[in-house]
C-alpha cells in the first residue's frame, strides 16, 4: 500500500514537471516571436536540466539569436554530447560558429554530418560554398557535383556547380549548367552573367 502511494506521488510529480516544461517552452516561443530573446532564455533556464537534449538545443538557438555566440556553442555541444547522432544540433552549432568565424570547427561538424548522411543537401551545399569562398574550386566541385546529381533541377545546385565549373575552366559544362539554371529562373542575373562571360 505504501509503495502504491509512493508510485502515485512520483507519477504525479513527473507529470507536473512535464507540464511545467511544456509551459516554459510555450512561453519561450511567444517571447521569441516578440523578439524578447532574453526573456525566452530565462523562461527555459527556470526549468533547466543539463541532461535534456531539447532544452540545450532550444537554448543554443535562443542564445544565438541574442548574440551570445560562445554560450550558444556550449549549448549545442551539450546537445550533441547527449544525442551523438543528432544532425540538427550540428546544423545549429554552425550558426554561432560562423558568426565567430570558426570555420575549421564548422567543417569538422559538417564532416560528422556527412559520415551520418553522405547525401545531406544542406551540408554538401554549405561545404561547397565554404571551399568556393576560399577559392578552392577543386574541393568545392565534389560537393556541388553531388547535389547537382541528386537534385538536377535545383537552382542553387545548378548555379553554384555552374560557377565552380567556370572557375575550373570547364566552360562547356558551365554553359550547360547556366542554361539549366535559366530554365528554373528565366531572368536570373547570375546565370545570365555566367553565360555572357563564356560567349
């Protein structure tokens, strides 16, 4: 009989904690929508449990929005430690890391994602963009080639693969890709510029 009352008490307490947490998340979304990031953060910190993936992920996002980039990275790293297969936490991590210019850390996290999901569109696109920005067109090529093959009519894949081919001197391939990009966006300035440089 005593055990039954203890179990009932424990279940009631657990249900109350879940209800409080749901309420805190709800309030945090309202504060976020109003641009009140510090209030959203404090609302969640009042229910903080460092073993909660969801809290750490959400706090990573909110601290990023509030400009607390180092704190945001710490929350995202906790989320990754709690859920080692999480892709969303690694994508989140890239936001504050890019704000701080930590590109080597971003590349490391993106490579972790690609081990989990080699065809991940967003990460392949971003890796291609990082190397393109560094003018390492040969490295960028493999990422843009993959997404252009997986998504043959995707504008972003076509235009970046087109420019990468152009930079590598593969003008015939670049022309074809720019023309395909124009099928997707007929008045696109980037594709039009690319074609004018080839002709």
